[in-house]
C-alpha cells in the first residue's frame, strides 16, 4: 500500500476487500490478471468505489490455490496498454513468489520450533522413563514428572494436588510462585468446589487447558494477575482420579496440540509408573505377609509339636516322630516314665516349684541319653524316651541309666527335692503297630510297675491289656450301676467285748452288675475312685446306711450305730460335711449315731486338709474311726493331730502278732496308747476263739470278724427290718 493513500482508504484496505468483489472473483476464476479502466462505473456499491479511476488485479496461486492478489489503482481512468499489462503481470508474479517464500520461511520456522520442542520433549520423556523405572517414592515420581514439564515450558510452576476433605492439598511442587502470600494460599489448599481449574478435571476425568488463567471463587486476585495461563490434568488410577497435575505459567501461551500431547504423555507415563510402584508395593507387602505367615506357621508348628515349659517334644510331636519311625519300619523301644513324688512337690511347694523341677528333669533326661535320642514330655509329670534298640537287656540298661540320672537332689526354691521314676517299656513292632498302641501299652506297663512298687521298670505283656480291658468294662459298668439299683449294702456287726452285744454295724458295699455274680470291692472301688464315680456312689451308701439305721432304731435297737467307709476322694471334697449333715437330717438321726471310717491311706494323703475336714465333722458331732491301722505306713504321730474316736486294728496285725509274746506286747502298747487318747479300740478280723480271747484280755473295747458275724444283707439275720434300697434316695 502506498504511503500517500488517503486515511479512509487505508482503513478500508486494512479491513480487507470481500472475495465476491467482481474484479476479485473474475481474477480468481480466470487465473489471470483483470484490468478495469473505469472503476466507478464497473464497481458501483463496492468499497473503494469512487476512490479509484482504474484498477488492475493480478492473482498468484500456490499449488492451485489462490495465495495472494496484487492490486494497482489509479485516481483517474486509464487505458491499460500492452506494455502496462505485461509489466503489471510480471511484477504481480514476482511479488507473489516473494510472499510465498516468506510464508514458507515462517511456516518452516514454526515447524522447526515444534520439532525442537518435540526433540526436547523426547529427551525429557527418555529421562523421565528412566527415572520413573527406578524411583520408589510416589511423590518423588510426581516431582520428577513436574520437573520434565517445567523444563519444556516457559517460566511458571507445577503443583500436584490431592483431595483432603474440603481442601486441595499441595503434595508436590516444582517452581516458585515468587510471592510468599500466594505460596501460602497454595500450601493451605484451595477449597474443593471453589476452584474450577481443579474441580473440573477431577469430576470429568478430562484435562482442562485455559489460555487465560481462570480465577476460582476463593482464588486471590493477585494470583490471577501473577499467572497468565494454566492447564490441569487428572492423574488416574484404574480409571479413578487420585490427584490433579496443575500447570501455571507466568507468560501468555496458547496451548498447542504439541503442548497437549507433551503434557498428556507425561501424565500417562506417570500413571504407569505409579501403577508399577503400587504393584511392586503390593508384591513387597504380599511377600512380607507371606514371610510373616510362614514364620507364624513355623512358630505355630513348633508350638504344636513342642512343650513350652521344657522345650521337649510334646505328645503331638512325639506321635509325629513315632509315625515317621514306623513308616521307615525301623525297630525301636518306647520308654514311658512317670515321675514318682512330683505331686507332693507340686502340692507342697507350689506350681512354680513344680515347673522348675520338670525343667531340671527334662535337662537331666536329655543329658543322660544325648541329643541323638528322642525325649518328650507327654503329660504333667510324664515323659517318654525313644531309643533305637529292642533287646530286653538293652532296654533295661537304658531304664536303669535314666533312673540313675534322676537319683540326685534337685534344687528347688532353696531346698533339695528327690524324685524317682516308674517306667513302662513297649517295643515296635512287637508291642504295637501304631503310635497310639505303643503309648497305650507303655503306659499300661508303667501303671502296673507303679502299682506294684515305684522306682523301677516293667515290660509290656499282652496280659496287661486284658487286665486293662477288664478295668474298662468295670468302669463302664459302674456308670449305670446306681441308675439300675445294682448296689446293695451288707452289714457286719461290731460286738462290745464286755456286754457281748452288737453296738455297731459296718456298712459294706456290694455290686451285683445286671443281677449277676458279685464283683469284689477291691476290683471296682479303685476304678470308682479313679473315675470320680465314688462321689455319687459314696453319697448313696451314706444315705442308704443312715436310712437303714433309722429303721433299726425304730425297731427296737435305739442305741445302734452304723459305720460307713469313706473314700479319700469323697472325704476331701469341700461339700462332704454338708453331704453328711443332709443324710443325717433326711434320716432324722443324731450325729453321734454315725461313725465314718477313714483309712490310713486317706490320712497320709494330705494332713492339713484332712485335719480341716475332720474338725468340720467333729463340729457336726459325727464320730470318726481310723480303719485298718497297722496295715501299711502306720503313723501314731498323726493321731495326735486328728480328732478320732475309734482306732480299728487291721486283721493282718491281729493275725500276725496276736499269738506271739512280742506281738502281745505290741498290742498292749497300742491299748495303752488308745486309752491315753480316749479312743475306743476295735480289733478286726477275729476268726478264732483264741484271737477273741487275746484281744479281750488285752482290753480291746470291740471286736469284729467272721467268728462274731459275717456280712449279711439283713440284720438281725432272718429279720424283716431291712429297708428296701428302692426306697432310699440315690444321689
């Protein structure tokens, strides 16, 4: 445009001529120059009409498309000569070429800039990919992505936000805002719902590009003035947003397609890296959990197979090892040890002392055999040893070795205690084919050894199993005996040696299972005690005897007493005195009509507890008798501490001492002792007239035995004063 053109013309031309201007349209349509000699006449109503006299139009095409238009206008009408036309056409073509080159140069410059940006982006992506692959901190991953983005864009900052309740929290940032107040706002966190640049991408899962920085409802105005443009991209995990990647620039920028590709590629790489890191973390924790579970499983397995107190194998662990040995078909011997005397230590010195003793015993057994042999604790005071030998002599040598190792003082709570072991021996494969069989048979052998004499050993033999089977049958039969009324009381008289009258009847329990033959008391009483059935059976005996005595007293024997044997198991129960009182009350008897007989075995069990129970019964008014005195571990000193009324001399003592001079002296001393304590002296087992004369001469108060009267179901023999057991309440 010439410099001397009128201002209004300049304005029109800068605004541009419409393409439907007739001369424009004709030039583009024909592809050649158009010359008008009288513009006003030809272009009425078109801008610039009246401004020119003659106008020439020369189009320039680039690749078939109109690219530029060279226009010459004169103020007056003009006739375009051939030379004018040729020159104008050449000049227009030259100008078009120059413009095309300039345009291509500009486009090439833009392309070079984009290529440089892409190259820089690729380099950044390469570094980012490498860094993301080795980084283990998620926020360090995010910050590395921020650094790459900021390196490709003009000055600004990149903030990674996460939702935290009602606010967006700044979790990672690269680039400074340059203003402490603005940084404080970013750190404090924009309000969720009050900042569209963060809320929109979170809600839509789509990026948001804004060429002009958008102000939220709570965004400070100075932040809007400071920042010029922004972009916000959601960071997704399995399709759900976890944060917003916010880019803010200090310079104006129009987000190009290249910019968007770069940002979205960075975000995609970041998402993959975060997923990889999450998967690695899950794998690490899964491995940690698996290791922990394996450790716990190993610990549980160890605890399941070992005794916590001693560290030895327990019963479960022993059974497992025995199964392995049986599977390998390797002969071996199982020694089952029960510690004699442990209960006394445990009861007198306490459970802590008992535990210490068991630990020392375990250490002793291991030391005696060495680590190559199996040692287990399979019960409270029961141990088992497995050795790879089966010859009787060698098994006995091992038993002796164990017995010898225990023959020493064990220091416990400041004192030395002594224990022994009773051992049962069973061998594979002769004495059992399974762990249970071997343990059961070794236990049977140990039980018999302990019953015969402690501190020794015994081999298992098949007859022990038969005896155990018999005991089991007895125990099973006892469980229904009360319900089936299979028990019956027999009564044996005690005769006053001065008057010759029967003054007391001892109630003796008899059992006729299923109406069959009698089962001797020494066969079923131990089983009843072991199973605890002796308690209800003993209560039945007590109630039946008291009820029967009441019948006798109403039938002409007002001074008669009844004596009832009491098992130590029953006697030591805390409610025993109440049980006795209830039986007396039910039968309407005075307490001194009942005489309770306790054996020396019961007295020796636990003197303090026996003393307490005896005093309770003394307070009640019941008479107490020490039965079978002289049959075992007689201890006259214990009588000084217990409120007995009667001392019954055992039949063995009478039979062995009564006919000898020395024996007469012993019996005389016992008479003197009983008299000094105010005890009635009763001689049991009188079977001959000579024995009767002896005990009468020695001053015994009463006598009992077959000579004076056998046990009978009714008394007096042939009388009708027997109470039916069906009328007696069973407890």
